[in-house]
C-alpha cells in the first residue's frame, strides 16, 4: 500500500482551470498530507498564491489557463527552486522548448501518477540541495 503521507504538511499549489480535474487532484493531494493552495484557475490567482507563500514546496500546473499560458509562473517557480510539473493536454513537443525538461503528465490525468511524479521531483530537489 502506498504511504498515505507522501507530502506531509507541504504546501502544494494547484493551477488548473478545469473544475473536476482541479477538485480531484486537490482532494488526492490532501489525502497524501499536502496543504493545497488553490486550486486556482487563472495566472493572476496563481501569481498571488506564489507571492503570498514563500514556503511553497511544489506545484502542479496546467499550461493553458483560460487563454493564458503558465510559462511565466513556471519561470518564477524555477527561479525560486520550487519543484513543479505540468498536468496538461499538450504532448512534450507542444511544450515550450525551455520547459521540455519539466516532468509532465498528459491529460487525461492519473492523480496517482501526478502525486508520485511530484514527490519524486521534490525528493530529487532536496537531495541535490544537500550535496
């Protein structure tokens, strides 16, 4: 059985404009111990969450948000060293070249895969910062 507390108390930002996906993902993250910020459906709301939460541990981003794209947010997360992944309908070739190295889960999403991928990215980031 998977450890139910993969993300104990960690603040995870969920940026997704499809309500059902956002809710399902948020509930799954909470079951794994995360404190979910959002979910938010717009770039402006995501930027506000980023500004208000210095201790953000990770993020799950949809790329296309009501006509905007989340690359500006992704750049800011990268600059702060916050691990994130894309949960998107785009395949890897459709992702902007600067972000093709970012883990991505293609829609329709499997929340277990998203959580496992995010936990792995966060662990990888922690290990590399300890070296």
